[in-house]
């Protein structure tokens, strides 16, 4: 199934790495949710995926039917259900994800700041911009060097090369 590059995207980040079993169970529930997701009784052209055992990504191609406030509320309630079921936090925007070698890790804001001060995170460190809005941004602006992300505006005075 092809999705428009303008498809809307929501990225939810778990505050810890999910196990392989959790990822598989969550993917099954995401598939089921995406298949049944509607807006004003119209089926949404939607898909969902788990990336790096940490990120839950919802994608809606609005060329068929737009995601309404009610349908977005349904997705938020669904994510809250997953939080409870799997004991993760998906709504902490200050739990920041970045790459440490090949691994994807995250840290609360204060620990992230400490890593910057220790130069464990620098301008070249790949960080995740979970505020991407559409499929094009997900593919081009989600995983970016710290220097090219919104993180630089918040932490720029702390970071070295």
C-alpha cells in the first residue's frame, strides 16, 4: 500500500527499549488499531510500526479521509492503553532519544544535559526529532545530527563540536 509523502505522522517514544516479545505484541495491536481506525465512520488509510524497539509511529494518508479530532483522540487513548499494558511512558517529551554507536538510547532531560557537558553527546550525535509532521519529514528529518535538530536551540550553549 502506497502512502503519500504528505501523510500525517505521529511518533511516540517509549522511555525504555521494548523487548522483542513486547515489540511483536505491540506491532500486532498497532496493526489491528490501524486497520480499524476511522474518522466520522470513514476508514482511515493508516498504518503503524514499531521502529528500533522504541518508537511507535502512526501514519495516516489523508488523501482518502482526514484524521479528525475524534480520530486523533482515539489514537491517544489507544497509546495510553499500550502504556498501561506494557508499563512504558509514551508521552514524556523530555525523554530524549539519540544514537550511541549503533544503539538507540534515551535519557531524561537532566541526564541528556549531563551527557552534553561530558561531550558524550556533541553536534554530530544523531538525535531523534519526534515532532516530525509528515512522511517526508519522518524520512528526512527524524534522525538528524544534533546541530541540525531543534535540540540545538535548547541545548546549543552547552554543546561542543
